[in-house]
C-alpha cells in the first residue's frame, strides 16, 4: 500500500476517533450555559488533530508490514491502523501542552490551541486552562484508542504496556526538557549530554522507538525482543530527527515549519546547536552568545546574529555531521536484520522520512 493511501486512512480515522471521544454524547449532562465552551473545545480537539506529516503513524504501519506474517497483514491491519492513530493523537496532546509551556502563538501555521481558545472565550487565563484540559483529553483519548486496538491483537497486554511506557517516558522527558533550561552555559559538553538525554526521553521515545515497537508487537514479536530492536534502531533515529528539527529552526522557513524561524533562539532554549556554537566560538563570541541567552529576551537583530554565529562557529555543520552519524547507526542495524531485502528496503524508507536531508 502506498504512503499516500496510508495517509488518507490515518487522517480520516483520527478525525473519527477524536471526535467520538471529545464530543459530549447525547446522554451526557452538560449545562446549556456551558455547552458552547464544551463544543468549542471539542472542535479545537479535531482542528489540533488535523494535518502534520504523520511520520509516527506511517512508521508504525511499515514496522508492522516488515515483521508480520503475510496472513496477519490483512487480518490485523484495522487494529494496527488504530494503534498508529493513537500515537498521533498522543503527539497532538504533547504539542498542545508544549505550546502552553513555550507560550507559542502558532502551530502548523495556525493559532496554537490555547491561543484559539483564549480568542474564543476572550480570556487568556481561561484559554490556557482549556488548553491544558484539551491536552489531557487528547492524551486520555490516545490511551483509549490504543487499548481498544490492542484488544484485537494477540499481544494485547504487551501493546498496552508499551503504550503506557511511552506516556511515562515522554512525561519524564518534559520534566528534563524544563530542567535543562537551568543548565549553566560555561560547560558546553555537559549541555550537549543533557540535551541529547532530553531527546532520548522526550522525542525518540514516542517518535521512533514506540512506533517501531508497536509495529513489531502487533506483528507478534516477543516483547523483550521488540523493545531491544526498537531501541537499537529508534534511539539514534530519534536523536537525529530532533537534531534535524532544531536545525530547521535556524535554517528553515516559516513555510516549512509553520512557526517563525529562530523560535528556539527567541525563547532562549539551551540546544545542542547553542552548545556547539559555544564550543567553537572565540572568547568574545562566546561572551556574546552567553550574554544573549542570559538576557530576559532577544530581539530580531540578536536572532539573526545568533544564526550567523551558529554558522561561523561550525555549529550548523557539526549538527549535520551528528545527524549523518546517527542515521548511519540506525541504518546499519536495519541492514543486519534477518528479513528479506524488500522488507529491509521498506523499513529503511520508513525511517529515512525522519532525516530527509541526509538520505
């Protein structure tokens, strides 16, 4: 099946699943004076769930196809499709919460969920509160979707356990993501280690490791073997993906990110790019960068200057090198798999979607 067909099925099924979960049902007792807000949150849940590349869902489906017996590919496909959708719904929940934490105005070129809800209620405080609850509802919805999908698969308990592990790891990752913002800037190598550790927990856990693992479990692999293999392929791939995403923030455009270029710099985020720039900078440049990041805010001229320093200190090129090395690590594990060559090629293509600039 082509990826375009997969995308169509994923997109329509997500809308169906989310709408069913978040919309108050006919027998739900909702006071008439509150119904407009409840309906607005339900509509925003669907709006927030629309769009995106669906890389996680596609990887789940392709991982299943690589490891499943031919007979299972058709019999279990609908359940695996729902499981793939559950990952995307969880992703949406995480993004809704991320935008509140980061105070972001835009998501995929549209107002972020809490901003849209604030506009609709004419209250920033209520908008933020509704955004928090919307993220919670979508996270709960993802568990419900995954649980119902798992019941139709042979390794149902393992699938549910893996889904809950994914939740836990991302929650730990979000804590670490906030903690790393307290890291001092006088030790760039420690900042790199701490940032990559955040990537493992917050990004790789649900972006690459879990989708691979879900596909393998749905295909019938033993839980321990699925976890180990998903980690060996998915961890370096997930790190590469996040490095590429951070790189896109400074060399991309608003058209392909849906957010203003230099957003991480404006927020003063401590990134691997910043750490590499600090390592490659001379003393005046290092002092300039530290001064920018320790200031309460950064103006547009400073954003442009920081991007210039990221390039001149070699930080951008170093990120390209890190991404290439991590991709090669993932690809070498796939190349060594004991599966037919056409299935290896399928998995390589599925994983390559996460690092299109190096393959």
